C-alpha cells in the first residue's frame, strides 16, 4: 500500500481469524490505521489482495463495496462523528438508513449501546461538546449499532481513564464471546491487549510477526520482546526503526480473510 | 506551431480531464437522485441555509441596484425626453440581466463558498469516510441535497432580487424624481413579456443555480483534506463559479436572446 509515492505496508501478509479478537500493534505511523482502511475498502492497495469474509474486495467497485460494508462496523481513530448531528442522531443514523425500526425502537437501542460504553444523558450533546474519551466511546457505540459481523476499532483506549478502559475492554470481550463477532482492534495499550487478544499482529520495521499472545510473549525475537515489555526506551527505539520501514517502495499487500 | 500546440496541450488535457470528472460527478448525483430515499429533510435544511439565510443580502443588494438603475436610467432618459419609460428600463434590465447574474454572484459568495468549506471540512475530518463505512454514499447523503438546494433556491432568490430592485427603481423614479406612479408602472407592465423576459430570466437563474451547485459541491468533494486545501477549494469555488456564470450568461443571452 502506498500513498502517492510514499509506501507503507510493504510485503505485509496477515490474517485475522474469524470470531476472534485480533489486536494490531505497531509503532506510530507503522500503518495500523491503514490496515483497517484497506479492510474497509476505503483505500485501495496498489498490489496484493484484501480478502474479507472469503471475498476478494480489491476488485470490487465502490457500489459493490457498500454491500460488504454493511457487514462491517468501524470506529475511526478520530471518531469521525457527523458534527452537524447530535449524539442521538449520530447513533440513530445507521439504523435510520438501513433498518425498518421505528423511532422508539431506535432510541431504545441507542440508549442500550450508550449504556454499554458507559455513557448516559448525552443524547442532545453535539460532537464538539464531547471530550476526547467521550467521542471515542460514542464512535464505538455507533460502530456497534448494526451488530456488524466484523468490527474494526482504531485505538479505543487512547485518551480513556483506567476505569473506562476496563469497561471498554470488558465490553469488547463480552460481545466477542456472545456474538462471535470478529474484531480487529488497533491498540497501544499492551496490558489490555494481552488480556483480550486471541491473535496478535505486530507490525515491525520491514516485517510482521503474528500469533497468539502467549506465543508472542515467549518469542525469541528481541524486537518483539522489547515492544511487549512496555519499556519506553525500547519502544522509542522501535519507533526510530519504523521510519526506515515507511520509506520502501510499492509492494504487494496480502491479507488473509477474516 | 507544434511547440505552441504542445505547450497548450498539457493544460488543455488537464481541463478536459477535470471536465470529465465533473461530468462523472454530475452523473453520480443524478443517479442517486432517482433512487429512494428522497432525503427531504436534508434538502429542506440546505434550501434554508442557501436560500433563507441569503434573503437579507439579496433584498438589500437588489434595492441598491434598483436605485442606481433608477437614477442612471432617469438621467439618461431625461436627455431624450423619454423619462416616462423609466419603468421599462429598470424592469427589463433587472429581469433579463441584473437579477439572475447578480443573484448568482452574491449566492456564490454567500452560500457556494460555505458549501465547499463544509464539504471540505467533512472530508478532512474523515466524516465522508465514516459515511462510506456505514454503507451510505456521501454523494447521496451530503452532496445531493446541497446541489439541488442551489438549483431550487437560485430562481427564488433572483425573483426576490428583481422585486426589491423594482421597488428601488420606483423609489428613485417616482418618489425622488417625481415621475407619475401610474406612468412608471404601466411602462413596466407593457414592456415585460412573460414568455420572453420572465421565462428567460427563470431559465438563466436555473442554469446559474446548477453551475454554482455543481462547482461548489465538486470543489469541496475533491478538496485536499487539509486546512490549506479546504481554503484553496473555497477560493476556487468563488472564482470558478463567478467566471462561469458570466461566461454562460453571454452564451445564454446570445443563443436564446434573453
Ligand atoms: N493520506 C496520506 N497521505 C500520505 N501518507 C499517509 C497518509 N495517511 C497515512 N500516511 C502515512 O502512512 C503511514 C501509516 O499511517 P497510519 O495512519 O496507518 O499509521 P498508524 O500506524 O495508524 O499510526 P498511529 O499509531 O499514529 O495512528 C504514516 O507514515 C503516514 O505518514
Ligand atoms: Mg492510526
């Protein structure tokens, strides 16, 4: 995948197993958000394949992609809430567009989802009146409104207090257990990552390491260990490496099906 | 000669490419227009923003232009002893030219630029991508109501401008210069032909509304998603829309004699 002549994610191949919480780790700028956008079909890879639910989406037209996206829910890193609509309208929006539920049914569902992310009495607030952490949680609630088969979450924990972090973590785990929802979570939060993940994809400069958390923890690779030990000095070193990784050229991207 | 052609060739190619994109964009808007849902609420909101909020500026400007026309017309006509036709002069220039053209220019500055800025900002904050991920086409939900609102609002605003202008001309001619009120009005009434003048005036403003609506939405939609990109797009909307209104005005006038 490349933005113009700037290549990110070069020769990356990874799979996100269905019904599992996969966590994507990697330094800032290593292309984590880019992976989510590729899966959502918002970006098109210059080479390689992106397979979602057994279907190669790289060759689909934009209108065919809308069919695929109805089974996806995505929480953007910055929330991407519609800023001319209130919280209630934002959350009602996907259901008003795609379901035949009545106004009251929608409202009930909205309150349910808001409660699940630990928010109440925010119906009439506008997105600009929310704090960063509130925006994240509203955005997560919106991604969950339609009970998607695959949930893409970009950094749900950044900017949250420890209590909310625990709450969101528990929520994601619960939904994954009860509905068997496939989740791809981008996160910097190592402890919660290691607790919730069934599969970890670690983007390192020039390579990808993946496996279940236990396997990664006992990995021989020094870079992996440094990344996982939350040692800030070590993390910074990895970040320094990341820049070399970004400067590659156009190259294939391959992604296994979720 | 060849070198000249080659030198002209590149920008010309760019222009043609741009025109092609705008044509595809227009086709896309038309395609989503014939599909349900109607999105009446969004449309009404946009007509309100483009139309109702422009009423004051249109009335004030129309009045001022009408008064100037009254004064200039009177001073010219009085040399030929033809001041009794002041109503015809003021009315015809407003209906055939000044009304549609000046309304389009004012609306470009007042509403067209706002449309571009709003869409550009939505793009920069990933709201358009957010819509796509919710399987909602941004051209359908965001662009379509804004473009159509401009087409509908323009003739209404132009009519308002003309009425305010005639009032201004009346004020100067009858109240200040002392022309008989009946003379002024009957000269106006006898000169204006519905099929020719009024229908032509409506045709002009509908075409201008389409131009401003398309250019302002297209510029916002294709803006570079940064603050500088959005501001450049806004400027370019004002320049491009104003110039094309003036150029189209000539051709409409020449072709349909209105
Ligand atoms: N629109 C763009 N144009 C050009 N380059 C881009 C664009 N978006 C991202 N990049 C580059 O791609 C790389 C990956 O970006 P991405 O947003 O995927 O990183 P990330 O891993 O999500 O980082 P973070 O943890 O900071 O969110 C970055 O180096 C960035 O410079
Ligand atoms: Mg990111």
